[in-house]
């Protein structure tokens, strides 16, 4: 990332922010008894992705940035797992689009990490 760039300029951050909106919209339809369970967990994991990208981008040096990108990758895997749980509980059905978004973000994060090494 160029020194004059902000995390807001990163396509991966923008896509992660879009994922947060999607997750919030999807979880609105979850049963109310999941408010403090899967809904909360899924939302926190989703919010963690762009938050860690932003925090890492604000740090000095590529090595530290990469560490936060790895944390974002972990949160992305959490989201993916929790989406699968929601499907198995029959809270969600068609997840093809969200899976594409998750895959796209994972690919961008992995490529950004590689570019920092």
C-alpha cells in the first residue's frame, strides 16, 4: 500500500465492508432466540474482517500489516463456518452469492499478504 493511501482505498477493505452489510441483512431474518448466539457471533466475525484490514493498514511496515491480514483471514473462515451452521440449522438456504463473496475476499487477502512478503 502506498504511504498516501488509506485502508479505504483497498478493494479488499471495500469488499469486506460490503460483506458486513450482507451479513447484517441475512441475520435480520434469523430467529429472535439466536440474537445472542449465532446472530451476534456472525456479525462480530464479519465486522472483524474490515476492522483488522484497517488496523493493519494503519500500522508501520508490511510485516505487521500482514499479521492483521492473517487475523482477517481467520475471521473470514469463522464467517464461512457460521454461514454453514446457519444452513444446517435451516436459517439460510441459497448461499451461492455469499460464498462467492467470501472466496473473492479470501483471494484478495491472500494476494495482498503475498505482495507484502
